[in-house]
C-alpha cells in the first residue's frame, strides 16, 4: 500500500494526465509518434519510480532533497513537439502549410525523443547495475530488464517506420536514423558532463530537460551550417527552414520578431552575468554575487543560481516555439499567463489569505488556486477579446484551467519552465473540435 501511494504522487499524476490528453488528440497519421510518446512516458515513469526507491539516485550528484523528476523532464519537450505536430497536421490538411514544414517538425520530434530516450537508457543501465533495496524483491530485476528491452525495441520500430514514411530512399532513411542516434549519444555525454561539473545544482529531471534542449538547438544549428557549406552532404529535410509567420491578432498586440530578439538578448545577458558571478570576474563579479545571493531559493546551490533563468525561459520558450504556423493564439502567452499572472496571483493571494489547503503536507491553497484561475481568465479576455466574444474561452479554456490547477495543487513542480510547458501543452491542444478550429482560423 505504501508502495502504491509513493507511485501516485501529484507530479506524476499531472504528467500522465497531460500525456493522455495529448495522445487522445492525435490523428491517425501520427500513430507512430504517439505510440513512441506512450512508450517514452512508460519508460520514464518506470525509471522515476525505481530511482526514487533505490540506491541508484545516490550515485548522481543531484540537488539534496529533490526527487528525481525523470518523468516530467523526459516527456516535457517531446509532448510539446508532438502538440506542434498536431497543429501542423491540421494545417496541412487545410493546405495552409507545405509538406516540407511538417516533415521538418517530424524530424525535430524524433531528435528530441532520441535525446530523451538515450538518457533514459543510460539511467536504466545505472538502475540495473545497482543492487535492489529491501523495498523491491530480487525478482523485480527480471521485470526491469524485460520492460527495458520491450521499450527500447518498440521505440526502435516506431522510429524506423516513421522515418521511412517521410524518406524517399533507403539511404535517406539510414541517414536520418544516424542523425537521431547522434542526438542520443551526445545527450548522454552532455548530461554526464553536467552532473560532474555542476554537482548538487539540479535534479536529474531538470538536467535532462536542459540537456535535451541544448542538444536539439545546437544539433539544428549544426545541420543548418553543414547544409549551407555543402547542400549535397545532408538532406534539407534535416535543416531548419525560415517560414513566414502568419499575421494574427497576436501580431496586433506585440511585435513577434522583436519579442524573440528581446528574450534572446536577455538570456545572453543573464548568461554573461552568471559567468561573471561564478568566476568572480573583476570588477563586477563579487558585487553581482552579493546582489544575487539575496534572491536565492531552494532550487539554487552555492555554485549556480537558476531561478532567474527559469522565469525568463518559462516566458520565452512558448513564444519561441509558437513561431511559424500557429492556430492556437493562446499558446505563445502560456509563459506569461502561467508565471507572470497566474502563478504570481496564486502566490500572493495564497500567502496572504490562504486558509484551506489542498493537502495536509502541501503548501497550495484553494484560495490561491482560485485567484490563479480568475487572473488567467481575466488576462485571456483582455488579450483576446475576439475569442471571448465567441464563447471559446468560457466553453473550452475554463474547464481545462480548472482541471489543471486543481492537479497542480498536489504537484511538486521543481522548475518554472516545467510549469510553463504544462500550460503550453494545454493551450496547444485545448480544443479539438472542427468547429473550434474554424473559429480560430477565422480569428487568424
């Protein structure tokens, strides 16, 4: 009984709920990526449970007191990518994008999935090589190995079938498989390096999320560079393509390209300041260290301070990932709505007026959750008056937000970026009906 209760904590429940919602929205054409996401989630859930209940976690130099967070870290980016694939598939059926854009996003999904799966295989080998604890009988090791082999084999089959479907020749399929394998190997080497160079700075799930993001970004830049140097060396399907951003109601409120640049410049400034702080570079290093230390929390360590990065990336990533075709106008605002408005109001109201708690051990209050829901809905009605006038917000957004924030009451999200990605996935697949699609396309 105690084992079952430890498996079903709030964080895992929220992640499983979101993944199931995304899988439910999949069209038949995305059967292979959907099956792959289900296998990836199952594998990550298995490792998340096993690492939390075995001595294997102590072999990694993670942040003291933090759970492994493997499930959340492993499925976040693949789920966001497959949500984007659902959008592009819908757009391609309406002849609003070219096939090449859909195939490029498919490659991006498999690169992300391969990076996550490579790290999970590495962690699985660590788990299997660690002696069982008293909590798990020795017979569990047989089931561990069987489940791991099944997940790896199913992943390989779905990957080969999906890549073969978008390839014109056998050699092109092999090239793409090698490209995905490259992402997986680099991700394993990078996360080992991060664990060694930055001990006690983050959980495994947080490092996994950072690792996959870095590998995906620099891998895409490498492919783009190689393609420009020699177009015959690598297929253009592997390379990022600049697509025109369709004008929408969002572009009336903000300037998307300038906002992308502003967030990128802010991230670069944060990185430079953190480097100066860590190495105490004269003349500002010591001053920056003293100033930043006053704003640290439980996520920060003596070596790295990541709170400001989490907040910035939490607001920036939805905007960056919503570039190109986007028929969900709320998706780019997921970070601002969840962190800048919803989370802030929930914290203020919950701290000052919160009395009723969601659980005996948690700090989340019902008053804070209600304030977060109300503030997000108010912001949506201000940002998108056209959607409010059609009734879309109150018929589709409100139930999803209520369900999500209720689940967040018992969850233990360790990173603002992970919280934002959850909102981004909800806003991306929040309406599935064709009637809602027509309304949103009309708004565009």
